[in-house]
C-alpha cells in the first residue's frame, strides 16, 4: 500500500533475500585438491542467476561451505562451473541448498574432475 507524506505518495516493495548454499566435497584421492583453480560457480534458475564468490583452492578430502544471499532466481535449472586457473580439481559431490535443509545434490557414481579448457 502507498502512504502520503506531505502530499507525496510512495510505495516500498521489499524482496526478501534468498540464502543459497553450495557445499563442495573434494575427493581424498591423490592430487585431488587444487592450489590455483580460480573456480567460478554460477547457479542458474528460471528467473535469473547467482554467482558464488570465486574459489581459488580446494583441500584434499575436505568439505567446504560457500554461501550467497541474493534475490530469488526461481526454480534451479543448473550449476555452471568454470575453472580459470592452471590447476585441476577432483570433487566427490556438490550440494546446493536454497533456504531449506533439503539440498539438491549433484553426486557422481565416481569422482569427477574439472579443469580449465585447453585452447
């Protein structure tokens, strides 16, 4: 609703931020961690996208939490990963949670490696 102050009408609309959580688990295999991957992760929804803070390294066998507060991007469609550094990373799983405790999980039957495209 609008409110008049000194003859001027105004309307305030607020969008509650949504909390997006990405939990990564690095494999415990030899050389699975990374010291210089410069990984960008973008979560894409049917109403927009949110980019997590760049991750520069991952430790072998460690689970890490990455959190971003943003406007609602709608129903999650995919997670885009782009490695910009000169190292590779072998992950066991990636979980995405949106303001709730029931995460959508990307989990391979085997570990999967991501590295920079060689052009």
